[in-house]
């Protein structure tokens, strides 16, 4: 791969050519086969058992996970020397997308393969990897991740679980309580975070579930993902051998945060699989359900819903695979520089902190939109527990809460982007100041006879300028403490997220046209999405600017924002009808 | 003992079938291609026999008549567990042509058991297997729902009206298999997918075969007629519709 990727957040100030991004239409034969095996497995072992799974039978979930292990699906992320298959991050994200359509199974699978296994793979010693990772890769062991405590949720470092070094120096004596532990009811190994003695920062440990002093609570009764075992775990004088500390003492908080970066990326892919499934379920229902003597899929109001579901899903899918290639390139670079493969893996992911927070927030809200409209299209039947769309609606909701709440992640989008700019990764404030100083001469840079994609690229440049101006005025007003004005930060975050999605979709459709020729439906999707993007950026800029600037200043800024978000009108009705008609004709999501 | 499993490359069973060129050609745009489901069952049974050391089955080869566009489907058969593959490089036109090419594959490589699915899920010809046997002058057993090898001898179960028929047949032979020969198709494992990278797909050039049939036109099925509901207190309306619309009474 040519090293042309951008640094995290750099998309705010720099453009990338379509030829340099990865699009999902480029997956090779082997990657498609891996995805198909995951689909075949889900169809054989998961989807026929959804009702049984949701009854919370721990043994059933354990058995299904073990079967996926027999096929090698639990080892996709793990290098070959530890019984895995060493697949690229792109392939991992493709698998995460497919598994994402598996409701509670998806949560159990992703927990095991991700947060249950990867802290040991990324940060563990060679001995720890051989002893644990090589068995987690096959499903001989099943893993869990224990960070959250009753008093420590988003503020993870405030946990009280303590690890005291024993007098003989051979063990840490673990005491405390963890909660919301996915796979808690059947896990064999746990990655547990605790503070050693009176440390202020967490350390991480590998704990085996059958050690003395561990009590695993009953499964929580939850709104959704009912088949996923979620428990509290209590530690009473549990003797953890000193060699089971992961990394160094006090390194746990960094491990925990970096692992969450991985979790957010993967969640961003999971929601695409779930959304595609819901869209397919919804169009199939609409193609069968008749009212007023006609199929409801012929009604404009239903077509509009179906089209908007597709548009959001498509844009998000474009973003997840765009960043996945960036991650792969960076991991390869780190490896070529001699970095340990585990550290190269996690640091390649964690670098893209702006993008992973975007994927997490935007993706989880995209899925909530899709399942909500899915229920609506099903009407009364959508409220019946007989339909998968009802399960999908309940299961979706957790995505906005776990892996860092969307509130935390919205702040992180802006914090990570501005911090990296301040650190010198790219110049955000220089061009922003220049724009501000020449605000009266800002135009929308329209030129005669622009091509379709030239126009879209110009819109993206203008949106970037609108974001820079808003960021600049926020930082001018509040200085370094602007992150405390969380409402304004949320506006900035929404603008940045929408831009990243829109730009990813533009680049995907442009590249696809180069490969497969003109595709009017993809352009319809793009037109509808970019049209919405202009409004989202305008609206959030306006909210932010009037919250931070005095009226004269605000009007000056808004004059520029209006120019920069002024885009050609789109016949949204006809575009949505064409998108929906393709979906209705295919009777499944095939975009 | 060597087994050849003949596989067809067919549109996924959920594909919406469309035609082009004035309904003379199948429109393959956007089609997902898969191993013909009956052939996949044949492959599964062949691999089960190979897994059981007592059967003496040493290798399972897949044979296909088609262009390189079918290689992903062949590669999947290799990922599921076939040892190697032979593809005869010609666009398939009809069952006679396909059977003639497959017979050449058998002549070139010598197999003991040749398995074909009872039909392909696209054109449903149900004739390739028996034609292959005819070209080779091998015995052929149809509608096979069970295949075992006991003490080195093939034992075949056929579904017949009201029961089963057990048949012994000397190798080499052709078995045309149907549902029941294996329970569920195998899922390609990660290890299988990785190993498939290095397994050979041997390409054979076709022999000249007369074209015996030509497609004149395809006719898509008529859309389902509208369902008419008649109120229960209106039998006269029902009778009128049955007489004048449906014309069945």
C-alpha cells in the first residue's frame, strides 16, 4: 500500500484523492470468502436460535462461541504464532460488520475477540500471549473485560478495586467489584483493572474465573441484548500471580483507553451489519404488507424512510473502511520500524482517535435511526416481539452507551482533533485565522461548468472552512478552556462528524465510478447525504456562533457560513424514490 | 480411491432472475454466484468419506466446466476442503456439452467415484450426471440419498416410493445425489480459506463438442395474480367470480 494516508483529524485541513482511499467494493476474493463464512455461520448457528439466545442461556451462548472458534472465527485478529490467522484491520472490520447483524451473539463475539482478548495480545508478555491468547484464539478459553465499577463508569480511573502485593512478592491480592461485565457468566479469563496499593493510576491483570475468591453474579435484566451475559463480578482476596500483570504497573489506564479506541472502531463496523439487516427486514415487510389495496412499499412516505435509512448506512459504511485502510497503513509502518506487533496493532488504531469517536457516535445514532424507522415501517407488527425489528430496536440502544458514551465521545472528537493540531500534527489554527482575517472576501468558489465530482469536492472544502471558522471563534472566545463549553463543543463535533461521513461518501462514489462506470443511484445517495450535511453544518455553526459571539460578530461569521454551506438544490423526493425503488426491486440491501 | 465432485456455478438462490437481449440471455449483473446446492451436498459427503480413514478415500477433486469467472466459487470448494480442482475452460452452453467436457476430465485423471448433484438450481436440467456416465460407459445411479464405503465396496441408498433401495455398484461409477446424502453443507473454516490459497486449480482446454440445443427465449414466470377477497355473506359473488373470471366451474 502506498503511504498516502492522513493523520488522525487531518481531514479537517487536507483533502485526499479518491484513488487513495479504500472502498468496500474493493475487497478481494479471500476477504469476501471470510465474510461469507461468517454469514454462513450466523445463518446456521445464530439466526435460527435468536429466541433461545435471548432467554439468556449461558451454556448456549458459550456453545455457539466455541463453534465459531472451531471455524477459526475467534482467531481472525490474532497473529498466526498464537493460533490465529493474522488478518488485516480491514478484514477485521469486514468481519465485525457481518457479525454485527447477530444481535446478542454479536456482543458476546465482539467482547471475546476484542476487549476480552486483545489487551493481552497488544500489551501482554510473550509468555502471557502463549498461555492465554493462543487459547482465546481457538475458543478453548472465553474472555471478558472488567473495567466498570459501581462508582466508576465514564470516569474509569476512579475505580476502587485494589491489588495489594503479597508479603512474599509472588501475588497481588485483588479486592473489589466490577459491573456490566459482558460474557461475565461464562468467561474463563478476565482482563481486570485495579489500582496497586495506593496508586492513582490503574494497572491491568489477567485473572482466571475459577480462582478462589471470585464470585460471579446473576445476569442483569436488560432492555436489549438479552442473550448477552452481563454480570457483576466480586473479588475477595483473589491471589493473582505477579506474572499476570499486563504491561507495567500503572499502565492499565492507558491500556483501558487504547482498547476502547479499538472497541469504538469495531462498534462502528458492527452497526453497519445490523443496519443492513434491519433495512432488508423492513423492505421485505413493506413489499408484502398491503394497505388501501396496495403494497405499502409503493407509498412515497415509506420510500422516503427506506431511502434515508440506506443513505445513512451507505455513508457510514464508506467511512468505516476508509479509516480501516489508514489504520492498516500505520500498523505496517510501525511494524517496519521494528515495533512489537502487538503495540504496532493497538497504536495504529489508537492514533485515529478522532475517527474512532466519529464512527462510534455517528454509527450508533445511524443504527438507532434505522431501527426506529424499521419499527415504524412495520407498524403495529414492529411493536410485536415476533419480529426481529423489535429485537433490533431494543438491542441497538446500548451502542450509544457502551464503549464510552456518545456524550464523552462527542467531546473526544473535538478534543482529539484540536489537541493534535496544537501538537503540530497539522495546522488547523493558522488557516483558520487566515480565513477569519479575510472573512469578508470568502466566496463559495463556484466555477462555471464544474464536473459533478469537482462540485462535490468544492462543497467539502467549503464545509471544512465553515468548521475552521467556527472552531476559531470558539477558541478565540474561550481560549484553551473552550472544551468546558460542552454545548458548543457538541456543535463542533456534529459538524466534524458530518463532514467526515460526507467526504468519505464522495470519495467512495467517485472511486467507484472510476472502477465500474457511472452509477446514478450512488450519486442519488450522495446528493441526498451531502444536502443534509450542508444543513447540519449550517445549523450547528449557527447554534455555536450565536452562543459565543456578540450580534455584530455573529452576523459577520454567519454571512461566511451561509456562503460556505450554500449548495445547489437537490430534488430529494425523486432521488429518494429512485434509491427506494432499487431497494424495493432488490428486496434486500444491495448498494 | 479418488472422488471427483462436479460442481456448477449458479446464482445465489435469492437472486432476482432477469433476462436481457430480448429475453435470450440471463442478466448476470450484480449476481452473487455460489456452488450449486446439490453439488455442495455431494462435496460435503465426499469430504466426510475422506475424513473417515476406513473408506480408503484418498482425495477429493472438484471439476467444473466454465470460464475463470467461476474461480471464486471453485476456490470456495477448495476452502471447504477439496484437495484440488480442474476447470475446463469454456463457457457452458448445455448439459450435453458440459457432460462431454467432464467425461474428458475423468478420462485424463481417472477417478473411482464421480458425484454430481441431481440438478442445478439455475437451469434444472438433471441430465449432466447420467450423460457423463454414458460418455464414459460407467454405471450410473440416480437419486442417491446415501453413499457409504463398507469394506472397500460402495453402498448406495436410493429414495424410492414408500421406502429405500440399497444398491451395490462397482467403481468406477457416477452417482447423482440428492438431498439426504449429507445433512448440511460445510462452512469454510479460516484454516480452509488460508489453505485454499495454495491449492491448485488446473485448467484444461475443452474438446470440440457439437452444440445440440439452442435457447430460443426465456420466459419469466407470470406475476402472481391479485388475491380477491369475497365477504362470507356473499356466496353469489364467489360463484360468479369462479364462473366468469377464473372459469373453473
